C-alpha cells in the first residue's frame, strides 16, 4: 500500500522513456566487445533488467551487494554483503544502481573495482541536492528527482514497494 500523502513523480511511461534514453546513451558510450553488467543490490536488479534489453553488446552478469541504509531512511557506513567474482579482464564494467543520492555507495564500490578496467556508472534516478558527491559524478542517469524520499522502480520504502513501475515520493 502506498503511504498516505505520497505523490507520483514519474509515471510508467516516463520511466520507460528514461530507460530508452539510457540505453541509447550507453550504446554510444560503451566500446565494442563484452561488458560486465554489475547491479548494486537490491534496487539495481530492476534497472539492470531494463537496461540489458536496451544495450547492444554481449554481456555477462554478476552483482555487488553493498548498503548504507539497511531499511532506514538515512545512510550510514557501507556494509559489504556480497562481492562479485570478477573475470581476469572483464573489459567495460557497467555499475548500475537505482538511485544516485549522495553517491557514497557507488564511489566505495568503484574504488574496489580493478583500476585498469573501464567502469561506467549508471543510475535510473539522480536526486538533486548539494550533499555528498557532486551531481555530475555519475556517468549516466535517467531522471532527476527533487530532494525527497523516493520509492518504486527498485527504490524501497521500509524495504517494500520496490516493485512499483512508477517513481513516488513521500509527502514533504
């Protein structure tokens, strides 16, 4: 059940259009050859499925599970729950998350990845505020949202509602 007072920010058609734009952008940016799709669990699983259908490259899949939230609405230190078994030379790594909020989780993951590999960061949503890393740190993003607690499309509200095909925000 959607929390009382929540507002739909982006409908299903708007989300699909954002994934289409991301797919086109990644097809232009990624070099030819195999890529490693590396979603950040749990929310990144929704984005990687959508993007895999739109990227024209051979691809492998693995995942990383790192979290700062653990069901809370405020982040803490990064907790590592799963690290991928990276191939010796994975080529381009597409690191995918549902949201770029402050950017600390993606930055911590990127720092642990092999230095000589090309890492491309992607998020469906980029939250607009001045906390954390600069907003232009992420390589590709689909939708800007205001600085509110958002859920749906992989993003959760109290560990629920990730499955919603739209992006919602709690009341301010």
